[in-house]
């Protein structure tokens, strides 16, 4: 089993290295690719020193079974044919292919079987906010079909990559030292602020990030579900939070909902408000699961539920989800 990482130096690329090692993914060789700038950089992996090769349009992917790609949509589109021409399965973390009909969009806890139908040898990793949400929606959908979702996201700096995290850290120090904060990555100062603007605004005044949640959720869940989102950047280093309201066709009791969450794959329930127990990003960064709490009835409709989720954006929202897809392909014998 030969595996490649494309975009090794980025935040998700670095997380790929950690997740592959943590989960003891059954590989015999790991090959690292990056830009001309990162070519020659070395990284330690499972006791070996690996050197980054420059990504080029050549035959370097001959014999590579799986490529975990996180180098941006432009690179993914440009290099997709180069990566897959010898049969490599490309698991792509960018937005390049998510809504293309002949490319599966996969969250293993929700629709793993879709990964088997990949005529172009490409599988798309969904947006981080969508991944977190659909893992929590799946157990509710199993009880009664979800008609509508209203969601507000509270997205950490990690969602903007390493540069976003660096800016949050730099601004924190600058403000502590009574200095003018440097604003480059985000539209405004992020420290001591909330920015209700992630990605570009579209004609309907929703952002592209918000509309990803609408379209991707329907594709992943094979559903006519309607999603209305407000995406907010918050001064948290790592792990996204989401406040979710769902309306189902039939009424679901709190007992049913809690039991469904507790038995769901990839979900951990932290829900004891009386003891101040609920998911928070400060304590859950670096974890694999989607954490659910504040489970309660929606006061506006008898068929409504409200709950809160937290999950690590770089891990489950990106690298881990991609590696789980790869694990599924190996388990099912799709990749040998």
C-alpha cells in the first residue's frame, strides 16, 4: 500500500501525517508532495525521515494507491488527471469537485457506501462545517425525516488554515502589548470580535460557505432537506461549534433524540446543563468525534429539536474524514 499526501506543509497536510500515524493506517510507503517552495523539506513519520517532492505533471503517481490532497481547489483541478491517470484514488479536501455528479461526496458515518462509486477515481471531502453537522443529523434522520435545519456556526481560526491561526495568535499578543493588531487574513480584527462573514457573498446575500452547507448536505444525505445557515468566524484557535435547530416530519421526544445521539457512530454526548457540562472547543480540540450537548425541544414547533455541537475542524472536519474514507476503501477491498 503506497499513500501520498499532496500539500504536506499546510495545516491539513500536517494533520494527515498525525492521523495516519495515530490510526496506524496500513501503508508500506508514504510519499510527500508540495510546492516548489516546500520541496526538500523533511518531516518525521513513524520513525522515518521523509522528504517533500515537488508536485509536477509527470508520472510520480504511478504505483500510488491513495492520494490525500489538500492544496486548494486550483491545484486539485489542475493536477487531478496527473494524480489519477494510473489508477490512484484521489481523496480531495478542496471544494473543487464536491458538487460534481460523478464524484462522491463522503462522510463515512453517513454515506460511506457512496465511496465505491467513483468513476473518475476521485472522492470529495465535504466542507468542515457540513461534515460536523451531518454526523449529528444522521441519527435524527434515522428516526424521522428532517425537513428543515437552521444553523449558526461559530468557526475557529483553524478554518482559515495555518495563516488564520497565526493571525489570531499574533493579534492576541499585540493587543496584550497595547499594539495595533495586524489584519491580513481576515476582513477585520478577529481578537475580541465576531465576523459574520466566511467566504464571498453570493447574489442571495448568503455566503459561499453557507450555501455549501445547503447543497452538500442534500448530496451527502440523499435528501430534500433544507438548510439555512449563518457562518461566523470567532476568536477560537481550533474546533468549530454549531447551534442547530431541526424540524422533522414526526415529533421526536428528548429521550429518543438523546438515545439516538448516544448510539451514533462518531458522536459523544456531553449534556448535563445542571452541572455545567456541555461541549466547548477549548477542551475538545484534537479529538476525533463530534460532540453533542444542550439537547432540548424547539419552542417554535412540536416537531423541532435544538442542540449544540463541537468538533475539531482540522481533524474530523478535514484530515480524519479523508483518512476514514481511505480506511473504508481498504476494508471493503476497493483499494488493495
